[in-house]
């Protein structure tokens, strides 16, 4: 009997996984997971009714999700229309819980943002240029923000409290903190909540992100934060005691210009903390899942975004330690050390001195 070559198996599985991922996008954007978490288990008819969507599609999606192992299914006595589908506790966390570090619906949203732009990506790969963050749109913005939010809200404050000199600098009454490339500002808000006697300024070049950050902070009644629509190359509002760049240095078309401006915006004794991807020091073949994920985002999202700007250095998501050190050196910093924050998702923290 003929056996299927392993590579063919893998590519076949990849195709199925792509379809299952895109179906997760549908359930996320249609509110189906959230409804199942709130009121499930439900029949497809009840799910469609409660979410004002189409019952025939709801039934197919529920069956597909159960077949994939994402939804539970009780057979309701065996009649198609009576089957009830739901989420178990793990499913609730993975598909709906904005406070859980297991919340992965936004990861799929971010991937889908690139999938929607595949014709533009083909053009960019052929002719040069790129696909900007703005072009990737709200799926990318929302996906990015929701994916990192639980890490900033649940994990970051405790980790910073474990780094005595940073904790002291951040906690000094009247200290000023910058959060460059803040996106929807979940990190800015987490810092303001953890260090209520400081002023925290979120800065981002993307106008819609800054508007959303302001709305989120206002809705949550967070004090001590402000958001500025500006390029990191023109940092405003200093001098800063601590400046953070959370998962954005690798996106910046001109990272050395940004780091140079951030350095100039520091108060005496001020410091810069960069959180970026925990990329291996060199290409491993084959690589582990995290490195493959970083390359996935690099090929589909971060590199095309960066290259959409004229003169971009084109860093890509796989930003290696050597690259961070080189950018820091070129921006006038004298050294880069690891901040002892470990087991923080797939990121690494650097301090630039
Ligand atoms: C991958 S997102 C990270 C957002 C947020 N820090 C987080 O961790 O969720 C990168 C962000 O950097 C911003 N950005 C890119 N280049 C920038 C620049 N030159 N100045 C300021 N922000 C920039 C983008 O608009 C985007 O919001």
C-alpha cells in the first residue's frame, strides 16, 4: 500500500488548519463564541436567532467546530436540529476571555487580517513596497491589542515589581513614563494602574489606534494617562524617567531614528525598556513553533508593514538580539542588558543604557 510522504501529510494538515483558523475568525466576528459562552449550549437555530445570523450557516459552522474539537456537542437524541453545541471551560478562555493569556481568537484575527490582503502581498513581493498597518485594518489592530492585553494587565505589573531598579523608577511620585508604539494603550493603562503617582504618555503613529486608546481609557475611568498621535521619531511630552517600546521596535521603518529621539527625551538617569520578540540568535532549521510563528507574522504582516514606508530598514518580526544591540548602539546607547523578566509569552525585555 502506498504511504503518504510526511511532507504531504504536513501540508495537507496545514491546509485543514488554515480553514479551521478562518472558521474561528467567523465565529469570533459573528459573536458566536461569545453567545455560546454566555448562553450555551445552544442549538444552531437558537444561536442564529440570538445573534441575528443565518441558521443554515450556523448549523454548518457548529458541526465543523465540533468536528475540529473546538465546540462540545450533545446529540439531542440524534436529530440534526436538536443538537446543542457549546464551549467547555478551556474553550471559553481560548475563544472569549479577554483577561486570559490563553485567549487566542485575536491571534486568528491578526492572521486573517493578512489573509484578506493576500493579493496586495503578492503585488508587494513582486514589485516591492508593502502592505501597511493601516491597510491591514481593524482586524490587525484589534487582534494585536486583544492578544497582548492580558499579558499587560495580568502579568506585566508583577514582573516589573520584581525588577527593583525599574520598580523604584516607575514608582517615584511625579515620574513620567512614555509608551512608544502603544497601539490601543493596554500597556499604558496597565502602567498607570500599577503606578498611580506617575504620568504615563502613550504615543502611536496610527491615528485610529490612538483614538481607540483614548476611548478605552475614558470608558475605564483610568487617570494619569494621555495619548498622543505622533511618530516615535518626534517623541513629545518628556523628559521621561522610563520609556517603553512594547513589541513595536521591529515594526518601525526607522528604528534608529526612533531610539535616538527616545534617548534625547530621557530625564537624567532615565532608561529605555524594549520588549520585543524572543527570536533565536540565528536561524534554526527546522525551527520550533514559536520561531515558525514569528516567521509567519514576519512574512505576512510585520515585514510588509515596515516595507510599506519609504527608506525602511525592513527589520521583520524575527528581531534578533544582535539587531537590537546594533540599533541601540547606532542610536547612541552604550549598552544593552536583558531585563530579568522571563516566561513572558514569546517576548524578551531589553534595557538600553
Ligand atoms: C505590533 S503593534 C504593538 C502595539 C502595542 N505596543 C502592543 O504591544 O500591543 C506596533 C505599533 O507600533 C506603532 N508604530 C509603528 N511605527 C511607529 C513609529 N514610527 N512611531 C510610533 N508608533 C509606531 C504601530 O502603529 C502599532 O500600533
